C-alpha cells in the first residue's frame, strides 16, 4: 500500500511530497477552506491513511457524503491525472472498514448518551442556563449522585429537578439557596429542549466509546462514522454531543506519553459550531481537553470553513494545517484571509495571501510538523485522491454494513432501565401513601390520648364536683359536656375544642 511506503502519511504533493509524521499526529490539525474546495476529501484521505496505519477513527459526517468510504473508489479523469502527476506508482482503489452510527437510528446503530454521563457543565450549555441556574443544576446532579439515582433521559432529569425544588428547604443547609426561579427556568429549558427533539438524544443504549477501537482482519483501523445530517439541524445538540465524546475519550484513555502513532483520530466537522457564542468557560474547557488529550494518544482534526472561526487558544494547538482556497470578497472575508495567511510560516517562493485565493479544488496550502515538532514552511500542494468512493453509498450498501456489524445486536435494543424518573415516581407514590397512613395513625393516637385525658379530667372534675357537690352543684354540667364532646366531634375540631375547654379550665 503506497501510503505506508515510508511509514508516514503521504497527504499531498507539491514541489515535494508532504508527509505527516504519525508520531506528530497527536499534535492535532486543522482542515479549512471555503465550501466545495475539498475539505471532506482531505478528511477522507487522512482517515484512510490512519486506517491503513492501524489507527481507528471517529468521523462526524455532517452532509452524509462519507458513506462512500465503505465502497472502493472509481477512476475519474481528475483522479487519473492526480495519480500520474503525483507519481503514485501503486495506487489501488479500496473500500474501508466502516461502522455507521446515527442518533436517530436511520442510517446507523442508534447511539445516545445519558444525562448522567453528559454531566451538568455541557448540559448547562445545551440548555442555555445562566451561571446561577447552572449552579443549581450542579446541585441537582450531586443530590442524584448521593442518592444513587441514575439520570438517563430527560424525564429523569425533569423529575429530579422537581424533586430538588420540592425539597429545597431541606437541601438549603448543605447546598445553599435553591430558588424556585432557577428551578422553574431549568424546567422550562428542559421542555424547550424536548420540543426541539432533544429527547431522542438521551437514553440508552449509551454509546460505549471503547467500541470505536477495532480493526479489520488486515489490521486496518475501523472508521466510526456518525451520521450527523439530522443531528446537525440542531447545531448546539450536535456540537455538544461531539464535545462530550471528546471528553469521554479523554476519561476513557490512560496517559500514554509520546507514541509512534495515535491510538485514534477524531474528526470534528463544522467545528466552528462549537465556538459560536460559546461562553468563555466552555472555550477554556475545549482548549484544555484538546491540550490534555494529546498525551492520551488522540489526534484531533477540526474542519471548518474559516480558521478565524476557531479561537486562537485552540488554533495554536493544531500542529498540521491544510488550508484550501478562501474567498475574500467582503472586508470581513479579506480580514479572515489575512489572518489565515499569517498563521503559516511563509514560503519565500510565493505570496501566501495571493495563492490562498488561487487554489484549485483539491489543492491546499499545507504546513505540518517535522520530526522535531517544528512547523514546516508552507507548501502549495495537491491533496492525494482518496482510495474509497467519493460518492454517497446507496441505502442497500449502508444497510448491509449496519446489519453485518458486530455492534448490531448491542445497539439495536432501546432500553428504559429503572432510573431517577421511575424511582422518584414510585417513591412519591409510596411516600404519599405512607404519609396518609401516618397522618391517619397520628390523628387516631392523638384522639385516643386526648380522649383519655378528657375522660381522666372529667373523672377528676367529677370527683371534685362530688366533693364540692354540696356547695357548688351548678358547675358539674361542664365536665359532662366535655366528655360527650370528645366522643362525638371529628379529629381537628375535637382537638381544638378540647384545647379550648381545658384552656379555660386551666385559667
Ligand atoms: N483531492 C481531491 N482529489 C480529487 N477530487 C477532489 C479532491 N478534493 C476535492 N475533489 C472534488 O471536489 C468536490 C468537492 O470537495 P469536498 O466535498 O471535499 O468539498 P468541501 O470543502 O468538503 O465542501 P463543503 O464545504 O461543501 O463540505 C469533491 O466531490 C470532488 O469531486
Ligand atoms: Mg465537506
């Protein structure tokens, strides 16, 4: 296989061949360029090379144009020309080992995540909560944890929020104020999320990221493709889900230090969505995850139209840059173009800014890290053609891949385990029953005690009365009235009456 010839990833050819050192791949990368300039094809070529090297990949497929990776490519004039021009001797078309996932279960194994796994930080972002409200959400999570309640889906979270709201006074001492305004705001945000279809996204089977690490019989890494066409209609849901997966990967993998090649490559398409209106805290979190995940052997690739969409703190950590053509008509676009050009180590042979606008489809300005981790001077180069098909695979082929996948059984059954919603509902019912019973018993006991007291008092009064009979005959009627009241009045009324009567007696 030509890509493995030098143990490196041959990505593009300009005056010279451009290779990505697998040992440097954990320094991440950026694929940028205007629409239709070749970003997805670049992603395909990279993912194929990783697979050939035995590195599994995760790829978000936003446009549904990656399904063709399970089908060998077909020769076109353009591809033939590239093969000849780039001097690729042993080019062969090939399909790749692909697994399809789809939150909506239409074109892939259904995958979800649970509320518990997503955690309060990402959920706050998804729900658009304020600082104070997300503080309350964190408390809700802690209480669920402490009580051992599983938060799987949205109805679990709703009943948990309700529960905490109902018991706010009790939790105040430990956790501080939980206002009904915050509880109300969270409930409303949850309803909105549900209306937007967020409920399909939470639940089980939850995606087990360990399943991504698999190889075919030739040792090629599996490509885990998440069909995102529909998910992408909810950009915040999409970007939060992907960010969650990145942080899960971080949690899952042990510290690995410098490896010969990454353990997995993660392709994040339409990455600008992650940063659109993102609060500073979230950007810091992304920046942190990207920085730390390096030593776990994960190679992260952001794909976006414009590098200016990615915050500088994140951009600064992306070692390899593949910049396809940029349009620069408006002042904003011109500014973004200058920014993109400046991010490269200039090549004295050409003017970066000018070339950026001239690049043909499938051509790019490329800079990678050399074996010492230093960014190479920018090269103008043509990206290699992919070996798998650039077309969309037909439904039959996709369905065959899905049903023959070893993960088919595991992810097909949608389950609804006993979790917070069921437990809290059951508890509520039981509590209500018990409370009613207890109230009844308490009332009975009290009635009994008070009846006895009344009888005793009445008896004492009677005694007194009898003693005083001779001198105070008129008072004896009161005690009799009290004792008859005790037997004939209802609980509450009776109690008040006793209080009143005895109160007056005490005086
Ligand atoms: N390296 C390449 N070799 C051969 N053909 C290519 C190459 N790159 C791009 N093309 C051709 O250009 C078309 C558009 O490329 P691609 O889909 O990668 O663009 P894109 O930047 O991902 O666009 P969008 O922003 O719309 O997703 C491809 O369908 C293919 O025909
Ligand atoms: Mg694309």
